[in-house]
C-alpha cells in the first residue's frame, strides 16, 4: 500500500514539474515574441516625434518644409502600425504605457486623405517621461526568465 502512495506521489510531482516547465517555456516564448513589437513601437515613436518636431520648426524653403511634412505622414503611418501590433500583442500595462506615449505626441491626422498632416510642437518633457514609462514596462514584459516564479 505504501508503494502505491509513493508511486502516485512521484507521478504527481513529475506532472507538476512538467506543468511548471511548460508554463516557463510559454512565458519565455511570449516575452521573446513581444521584444521586436515593443522595440518597433519605441523606434516608430522616436521617428514620429522627430519628424513632427522637424516639420513644425521648419524655416527652410517651402519645398523642403513640404518634404518634412510628408515625412510626418509616413512616420505617423509607421507609428500607427506599431500601435496596432502593440494592441494585439502587448500586455495590458504595456498598452496603457503605449497610450500615454501616443498621447504625448501631437495629433497629425489630416482632415481628409487629400490633406497634408497637421504638424504641431512636440512636448519633449512629456514625450521623454512617457518614453521612460514605456521602457520600464518593456523591461518588465520582455526580461529573460531564468527560473519558475
């Protein structure tokens, strides 16, 4: 009878360890999959902020300023794609940090598809602070997992 309980205990312990191993592997895979998505959002936010600032502060020729405004449109599209990916794959806290980051940038969506994007000043302090928050959440969400919790 004792042998039966010992065997059942061993089987349960092995099963429990396999469950933990699977959970750790799934967590590691999820973190690995998130890493490029979070990086793409951060990169796109930086490009978009830079494009906005350059276009808003343009004191060059009309043609050069027009080119900079076109850069804003392209950067905004890339940022929106990164937002879409983050919305699907990001953690709830990362999505909240992403919304804060996006909210720190001026809206540039034109009134119509034929219009130039609206450019505005970038609040560098707000953008920087929201980027720090996003980076902190990125580290929390994509840090390596070495052992089960």
